[in-house]
């Protein structure tokens, strides 16, 4: 029987009583979808999943998106990005950040809205490499009134090429986007204070490194305001910290959640996660 336990007073729930294989998930799929919208982050412990199970699970939340850029994919499964530091025969199996980590929500620089992300843990270190979350509804609530008035009605301009450029600038594995790639990722303009399409609630969730500017403000002023907001919304009492265990599956709603990983190197330990992302359905 499916049951829920809160992870944080404002968002997040651990879901018990279900394996995320189609035969077990089908009867309780409506409950899982409802919990996804209510809590924003769902944790499923002790999962035993094949790659096709993870892909099938995520197809319930949107059109599965293929990874792009520096990420490495799982052999035979182009929809699954492998994250972590595992090396096999001298070849990295996954992608590991070697530059600064930042608060963000996935897919802000893509034209189509990123609905959901899930991470499945296959190897986890004893310490480090946690994932932190803060919730968009609470983000708006905890901002000072003056800041809320300041951002109401503002648009935020995102640039994926700018993100790749910033990552490469600080990376040991620099990369530049081709002219063809850049043409596929024109700037995306989104309301800074958005409204969730299902819950109808107002929220603030954004990606600082993918932001070119807030419309009507200089890039430097935009950056300063975003950093000021992040300092408020990521105070410890507003954050859920997830320490990974093997078999964990985390699912979150990118339309209302922000997250960041914590640093890790693991010279003697391994971290390996499989990530799948779901986009809003394509409309011609």
C-alpha cells in the first residue's frame, strides 16, 4: 500500500509501498502524480530498476528528453545521462562537475518547459555529493516585501550558449557550441514570478548561471539581485538535503523546485546516478 512521509515542512515526501516498474506502478499512478504536484519532490527508496523502467516511469510526466552537451549517456539508452565519477577501462562512464556548482532548475534555457527530472542512484559515497532542494512557493513567501514588489512583473532572459560558455571557462574540459547548436538554442524569456500550470500557485524558481539578464536591468545588476535572493531562499531552514543511498530514486517538479549538488571528489569512492528528464508535450 502506498504511503507518504514528509521530507520538509514546505515540500517533499518519501513514497513507500511501490516499486517503479510498470506492473506495480500502474494501479497507483494517479496517487503518484497527485503527490508529485502536491509535494514537488518525491523520494522512492530501495528501488531495483532496469534502464527501461526509469524511461517508462518518466514518460508519464512528459516527453523524455535526450541529454545535450558535455553529458555522457548510458550505452544503449540515449535518453539516460550518467552522472558521477565512475571510470571503466580508463574511460569515464559519467559526467562530473569540475567547476562551481550553483542553484538552478533544469532546462531553463530550452524552449520547451522541463516538467520533471529523476535521478536513480546506483553507487553512492559515504559522504559528500548530496543534493539540496528549495521550493519555489516558499521562495516567494520568504522574500522581503520590497523584493517581492521589485520582481513582480519582471521577465528573466535565459541563454543556454551562455551557460555552456560559463561552464567551459572554469572547466578542465572546455567546450564551445557550434553555430548550428547555437541556432537551436535562442534566448528564452520567462516570467520571473511564475504560476504553476497545475496548482495555480505563484512561485520563484530560476537558474542563476543560465540567466543573461532580467529585462530592463544590466547583467551585473541582474546577477546581484539573483545572488541576494538566493541568499534568502537557501537559508538552512528552507532547504531539504538529500543524502544518497543505493536504490534511491528522486523525482522533482522543475516548474517549482530549485536544486544544487554539493561538492565531491571521491578519490576512493564512487558516485553514479542515472538521470532522465521529461519535457512538456510538443505542440506544432
